[in-house]
């Protein structure tokens, strides 16, 4: 995670507190992380904690707008990294069993790198233009 946070590859958002990356093998999925080391949510600074809700609102709005998803799932991770991190997962209709399986185990069945890049670019564009804030 340290390498990802310090690189510029695949970044769709960075604000000095959180960095978000489009996942190359999962269209519409975004991995996010705190920029500094810290334990889970209880280890966040006051600034990180107060920014987490607005960050999630902005990111999920961008993912929803870019993908046409009906919902965006979010989950926090962190037991295997020094950075608190999580996933945003676009849920599009129909909510296929292969997507449910992919949430539990990453596999080639739903991998589409070209579509993942296209959607990461669209998410980045929604964030850059502020269209995600408007829900469009």
C-alpha cells in the first residue's frame, strides 16, 4: 500500500489525506487509502476522521455517476497494511452473481482492464469537473 500511495499510477483522486485508485482489473471499483500510516478508523487523526465522510460522499457520487451504478458499496480494510484502506464497488443492475463472487474473491471472470481504465478516467473526470457533486 505504501508503494501505491506514493506512486501516481491509476490515481483518480488525491487530497493530501486520502488517495484513491481505479482498480485495473475491476471496472468501477476504487481502492482508497489514507496517505499516512495509521490503524483503522480509530487511529485516524481528527482531520482524517472529519474528512472521511465528505471523502466517501464525493467518491461514491463520482463512482455512481461514472458507472451508472444503482448503489456503491464501501468497506474498510487495513489488517494487512500500515495504511487504513478500503474499496468502493459499483453495483450496477442486474446485480449478477459473478459480481457478488468477485467481491469475495478476485478472479478473472469479471476482469476487464480496458473497461476498468475507461471508468477510472470517467470517475476522475467527474471529480475534476464537480459533476459528481451535482449527481449528474
